[in-house]
C-alpha cells in the first residue's frame, strides 16, 4: 500500500480529495472544496428496469415525456431559420431559431396527418410538410392549407404549432415535451454556479461521436458515472489516478464525481514515482519515448497541470487559464444531470449524452461531444460521426486517446446487458456499493420518484 494511506472505515484508505486540493499550486474555489455526500442505503436495485420492455414503455411515458433534456447546442442553429431535429424514443422535436435571441421547439409532426415536418437539420424560411404542403411560419402560425375549401373545420388561428418549453444554459438547448414541466432554472438548480467559470457558451463542438450500443441506455451511461471500474477495466491508468479515493457529491437533480490524477490508486501494492505517475497520466507505452519529465522537487500533478495550462492558453484567454486550479486543469470532474446529461467540469471538454436507440429497449446511443475554446470567429460545429452497433469506437480518431479508453468501456456494456438476464435467474437486482456508486444510487432515487407518479 502507498505510504500516504490512512484508515477510514467509510472511505477508501487513500488520500482524501480535500487533502489533494491542499497541495494545489493555485487558488481552489469553494465549489471544489464543498462536499455534499448522500447516503442512499445499501438495498439492491431491481434489474428489470434494464431488460424489460414494460419499463422502457413506462420510461417513455413517465420520464421522457416529462423531464427536461439536452437537445442540441445553440451553435447548431446560429442563424434565423436554422433548424435541428431531436429524437427521443418514438418522439421527435423540431427546434428552430426564430429570432436573433429567440429559439422555439415544436412537436415534429404535421397537424394534418402526422408526417414529420423536418427529417433532419437544415435551414428553412417556413415549415412546410413534404407530404401535402401544409405550411407554418417559423413562429408556428399556420400559413397555407392546401385546398383550403375542403377543410372547413380548420381554423388557422387555432392550428398553430404547439410551442414546447425551451431552456437555455451555457450554449446548451434543453426541451421538454411536458407543457407543465417545472421551470428550467429550478430543475437545473445550482449547476450553473458550478460551471460559471468555464465559459461553456464560448466553446465550439470540435468533435461529436454517436456510438450505437447493444444495451439499455442506463447500462451504457453507468459506465461513466463511477471510478470503481478503473482498476479492472482500465488498469494502465491507475498508476497515476486515484480511483477509489474519488469523491461523490449530490446537489438536487445533479450529482458530481471527482477523480484525482497525479496521485496513485490505493489499490496499488507498490509506490510509483512521480515520473511513473506522469507517464501513466500521459498514456505513455512501455517502449514509447517519454513525453514529459518531472524535475526534482516537482510532482506529476504540478507538471501535468502546467502542461495543460500551456496548451489551453494557446486557444483561450491566458489570464482566465491562469485563474484555474491544478484540479480544474487535470482532474476528472464529471457531472450527471438527471436523466442523461453528463457535462464535465474544470477544463475537461467532454459532454456525454445517453438515450434509447429509437424505440428499442435494449439498444442505445452513446454520444460524446468535445467542447473546445477558440480564438477569433467560432468554427462550425463538427458533424455527428455515427458508429454502428457492430463497429468499433476506435474508428473515432477525433477522440484521440479516449477512443482507446472507450473501447474498453464499450466492450463491457453489451456483456453487462446480456448478463443481467442470466442474473435474474439467481437474484432480482444488482448490488451497488454504498459510496463509490453514489451517482447510480442518486439517479435511481430520482428515477423511482418519476416512475411512481
């Protein structure tokens, strides 16, 4: 075991995250020092919510038709008349920029006979059904009724498109299919405070990868909600990653996990040097040239943070970059806003989204967006790179080394889905840890409340 290990019955015996923050070379904001643990007990979670068609249908009714959900980025519809289509299960939403600072969302269906108004994103001066030609303005007013003489029952004033609730934060556009949904700001809670220093609206989508998975959407997203799996699934990184001494916090509808780097895993039975930790952090292979050297008197954590600052300062305001702590530059700070939105804090560029693949209860879409800072004019957002269920995520070269990490994760997901059917022959639920899988327990705490309404 490492030399800094302490014995704490309710946590890993490694350095606590608070102790790691005390070594930071820059100011650490109160947001990162704030701990907000939650105890959801130790009961098993029924596994049929992952495998049952019945639960999939209930989710469509009680969650996806009710909750706020991330649909697209504002940069996807920068000009008046730009449209985006967001699909969730068997439902489709049309998002339209109707003014310089106005965005509307409508059910994506013609009020005549239900044909999708738009099949895909694009620019439009009006919303015209491709089937018979019913036409609405961008603002939703009915303009054209073909053979109007034959529709005496259609009153143009009463045939406007229904406006769905729209929420905007940090360049993200959220929608809800529930006209009576709670105010977006109340649902978001204090999440905006956690990200107020990261200028999320001043970033662009540098990469967007969508991988089709042969597993339930919850099975997929749970692989990215805890660090408990690192030692087994990603063993090469734990030399420089504090996996089981990660911290988990709960704040209303969202939860946060923080996994420190530049510190060894408490699972290790040997003490790595600062150089060995830096090599692991930089994903250096055994026979590859060393990418960075830790000078005497310095730490891997300091050197990694310094390198990250230098890299980011090339495309972002150097003063802003210098204001960020080491933790914000190099640690994995990953949030989950119920039900499926996973933005990373600090300077991590990652945003995940998970959702069902069409109306299939044992297939899902795993999306990764890289939100990067830029100088000058905003670059156009990357087009979605779709990767099929039987294709490898290693094809996503735009994700860099993370594609190799995701390859290890995506190898597990279908096997977890398949294994749960067999598990149900033995016991009806999955067994979650009390602390390290806090984010999963927090998710199901909210999930069960929605499903029981």
